[in-house]
């Protein structure tokens, strides 16, 4: 691999190849050498110049996906003509139906053995997504009377923690049945705040993603 390649291009190449290998073999069964073998001559030293470990590569892949997700969240947050409740429903629908979700659940990283990845998810949820995207929508919903709460900041955090962590089968290895039960409780909780924003289509999609994750984990265990 030529040494005069721009660092950004090298990093993007590593992330592109790593993501494809994670997709094909699963994160747990992909080694640094697997990635190197598909980089067209890039050395192991060149990889470690940019990333300390395979875990750091996964974090960078995840960050790149999060950046695209945040663009979608910002567009909905700033969309005129929708009530706060309508924006929340749109966010849930668009988030769960993004094609990249299939890729994420197929890669199936093991959060139980990857505390750094779990910590990153919690930090992004509480410190970035909740205050930057969900809180402004809830505050709008309070003003237009489509959301009922005296604690908008805490509700924003609770909604995202429940959706991104508690209902995430990659964290708790939930079965489709367990996913269904959690979804029902999530729905009841939201309705208590006047938010009838999740529906059967979203439930079926969440169960589909759970199935994708379960099959990927079973395949990796063989």
C-alpha cells in the first residue's frame, strides 16, 4: 500500500474492510489479521498507527454509524409542521427501519465482554442523543400539549435508555418473546405520558432485528 495515502483515506479503508469482515464472520470471530489480509498490502503497523486494538476499530465503525443516525435525528427535530409527539413517533419509526440496523444486528458485538462499547453507548445516549435531539422535541411537545410531563430532561433520558439499552437484545440476549414483553411495557410507559407513538409494525420490526441478532450469535458460536 502506498505510503503517501492521506490518513483519512487510510482510516476509511480500514473501517470499510473491518465492517465487511465483521458482517461476514461476526465481530468475535474477526481478527486483526483477517482485516489486514483484505487491505491490499497495508501493514499491521499502519493499522496500529491509527487504532490500538480491534475494539477501537469497532468503536470507530460504530461512531461512523452514529454520525449518520444523528443527521437523521437532527432533520426530524428541525422539521416544521410536526407536533412534538409526531416527531417522536417519526424518530422511532425511521430509526428502527433504517437498513443499517440489519447490519448492526448481524455484526452482533458481544456487549458482555466489551465494556468500552457499552460505556460508549450509554454516554452517547445520555450525554448526546437525549439532550441534543429528544429533549428539544419533548419541550416542543409540552408547548403544543402533545406531551405530558413536568420532567422533560429525565423523560428524554428514560425513553432513550429504555429503547437503546433495556430493549436492546445485543445487551441482554433477549428472545423474541422477551422482546415482545419489553415492548408492551415500553408502550404502556409512553402512553402514561400521552405518547401513543409505537405500533404493531414497530414491534414486528424489533422482533425481526432480534431474530437477526440471535441467528448471528448462534452462527458465531459454531
